[in-house]
C-alpha cells in the first residue's frame, strides 16, 4: 500500500494531517506551513486567472 503524502512537500502524512480545499477539491497537508503555502498558491492562481 502506498503511503499518503503531503500535497505541498511530499512528506508522509500521519494522523495529524490537515485537509484544505484547493481548486474545489480537498487535499491533505502535513502542517500549517504547507496549508498556508497552498492557500497562497491558490490565491495567486485565481488572481492570475481573473486578470486574463
């Protein structure tokens, strides 16, 4: 069985993983730092998309 990994940094996830919404889908990350990084990336992506 393949272990689950963080959507931001590819570290293995444990029972304390955090679920965040990204592009309308729920993904799991290993820590608040990765959740923040994905949130900022999503905000930048949607901002760039709106400018087109």
